[in-house]
């Protein structure tokens, strides 16, 4: 983990209220692994006080990109960054997805909303390891689907404006019913209700599954204890989303 003042390269629009911010860090670009996140100080000064966590979206040489949805004060400030601004970045944080697991041949990538953000890096890590990739993306409408830098993409929208009408778990289950895949493993990221539906689908279908959680975080580095995740098992015990996750094998947590 390192903290660095990184030059911003720019911000571009990627969808309705959705933007890509890129900044330069040679050191972080070499060390980030798919599924890890960066904690950004979105404004100079004290307000907002807490850093904001974002998944690493893409890496191109020494450029690092994050994909973000403007939902509040911090993300509104990020959208206004310009080339030449300096961004205070702490990272890479968290544990990466466990892609080297020999127990599967095809990664089924499931992203809901901005849960798509870690998937391009994950897809390239899987390709490097000789795994096949099938991607399922869900969003409210076509204008919020970000399908760039992904492969074998199947889409679902709540309003049916493009692709399957319904949620992304329904889409994946419908697809796998028609096109069975041998030795799959699910990697999912998105809002909690979607991740619960993915986990119950994976359990019912006996497919190994990791989910990347995106709950609220305070420090992002295991100090404030503000991001507990209940572990599976007879004793009540907790892991920390920021330090032990954000990606967890669904067999290890209560979800
Ligand atoms: C590990 C991790 C990775 C993330 N990666 C991404 C990413 O790649 N792209 C992206 O757009 N967002 C991502 N998020 C969520 C992102 O951190 C929040 O959207 C951001 O902090 C909001 O800051 P804000 O100041 O704009 O909003 P705030 O003013 O803090 O909040 C605005 C609204 O958003 C809600 N909100 C805030 N944080 C979250 C959250 N974590 N989950 C759900 N709702 C939230 C608040 O409850 C509130 O309703 C990630 C979160 C985590 C924990
Ligand atoms: S956010 Fe502080 S311990 Fe996880």
C-alpha cells in the first residue's frame, strides 16, 4: 500500500451520470490486482473528511482509471477534476479476486450497476491465465450500461431498453439454462440485494462464487472496524470488508 499525489489526466463521460477518471502512478499501476480498490481524497482540505473507495477499473501503462457514478458530494467533486489537478490516492487496498484457483475453466463475470467497475481488469487477468470469460451486466437502462473493455457480454436492463428485461441474475440463470458451461466460477460485484441473489443462485447450482462487497467504509485500511462482514460458522465472528475483502468466497461469509 502506498499514498501518492497523482497527476490527473482527465475525466470523460461513460454513461448517464457515469464518468471515467484517469490519473498517473507508475508504482501503483505495477502493483494493482483485479478486485483491489483505491481510496481517494476527493477534495483538498477537510471536507468531505473521509476518503472515498473506488475499484481499479483499467490500467494502461502508467495510467490508472476508475469508473464512477455521481451519487453525492465526493463523486460530484471527482467529476470536476481536470488535467493537471493532483489527486491524493491511497492504494492498492484490499485483497484481489482469487483468479488463480485451478478449480474452474470459465469465469462468469456478473456486474450490477457500477459493479461493472472491477470487471475489465478481472477479465484481462482471467485471459492471462487461459480462462474463458462470459460477462453478464445489468443496469437500470441502456444509458447506464458500460460494456467497454469486456468480452462475451450479455446485458439486462430493468426497463427492457436493451437486452434481457429484468435483473442480471435472471439473465445469467436464463443463459446458463440454455448454454450449460462446464467448470464455471462466478465473480460478482454490485449492490447487496443483487449479490444475495447471485449467492443463492450459485449455491442452488453448485457453482463456486466470489462476491465483491461495496458497503460503506471509514478508513479503508482495517483501523476503524467500520466495515464488518459476518463470517459463516457456528460462532459469531467478523471479517473486515476493506482488509479481508472486498471479494469473499460465498462459503466463508453470511450473505
Ligand atoms: C470497495 C469499494 C469499491 C467501490 N467501487 C466503486 C466504483 O468503482 N465506482 C463507483 O461509482 N462507486 C464505487 N464504490 C462506491 C463509492 O465509494 C461511493 O459511491 C462513494 O463513496 C460515494 O461518495 P459521495 O461522497 O459521492 O456520496 P455520499 O455523499 O457519501 O453518499 C451519497 C449516497 O450514496 C450512498 N453511498 C455511499 N457510499 C456507498 C456505497 N459504498 N454503497 C452504496 N451506496 C453508497 C449513500 O448512502 C448516499 O445515499 C465502491 C465502494 C467500495 C466500498
Ligand atoms: S473501513 Fe475502517 S476497518 Fe474497514
